[in-house]
C-alpha cells in the first residue's frame, strides 16, 4: 500500500519541497532536468533514489501469469499494462524493484484555486523491500507535518477553521499547508485537493462563487 503525503503549496513554496527531495538524494527517473527546475504545473513525475538501488523498468510485454493472482504485484501489472496500451512510448519504472516515489506537483486552477501536491511511495511493504527508502518516507512525513494541518479527517470530519475553504475528495487523509499557501488561506482563499473528481471540483467552485444573499 502506498504511503502518501499531501500538501498545499504555491509556486513560492515549491522550492521547499524540491530542495528537500534533492537533499534526500532524489532525481527524476524520466528526465535529466534537475528536480529544482520543476514548476507548479500539476504534472506527475517519477522520482528515483540512485544511492538506494538500481532502477528497473517494466518489460515491454507484461505477462500476468508471472504474478500471483490478485496480489499487489498482479494489480500493479494490470494497471501498468493498461497504461502501456495508452502510452506505448513510455518506459515505466517498476516500483517493486526500484527505490522510487511519485511526485504530484501543485497547480493553480483558473488563476484562482491552488490544487494540492503530493509525494507518495508506491512500493508494497516498503519497510521490508527498501528499508532506507522507508526511512526517507518517514523523514519527509516528519518534515511536512511541521507545517500546519489545514484538513484532517482521519478521526472523522475535518474540524479545522479552513474546512469550508477546501474542496476535498472525501479520502481519509491529512493535508498540510506550506507558508505561502497558509497565508492565502488566512486571507480567505479557496483550494482544492488534487484527488477531488472534476464534478466535485466544479460543485465546490460553483458554491464558492455563488452570490451571497443579503
């Protein structure tokens, strides 16, 4: 099961995330561009930690019979085959054999609403498979949790004062806000969780922009 850490960040905040990843030894698996040159464009990037092990890609032709039916590896193989069919030009990293992580970059929607970013570690049984990567995951969690939690429904409905300013997906998780994003929230800005469906996003925005009755 993936371990994910979600956060709100503006373009001014993003270097805090990227510099942390650089210091942790991460590099982009799909590009020679330095991590520090990434932008708040909402893209998803694959990160790789070279000091923790080699990088391995899924084969061009995946046989599901190589995996135990309905196991985490089998499910990953199914999803990877589907993506290979959609984007055959991509070489896809196998997270079960590569010390890797996924990075969802934040973005600004319609020039008004910051959409959250996320860092996740997709390897099943991370602690056993890649112990050092598990420690990196734990360090990042401790670091990002130093910033205020603006949404947290892990014990029921989120009760932070920002609840009505956030468009959320309904997933059980915690979202922290880096300084620039927190300042905007304190000024009354609205923000969206990147996992929120397009329909729900539209509903939230419609609600936020609805004229208030006198």
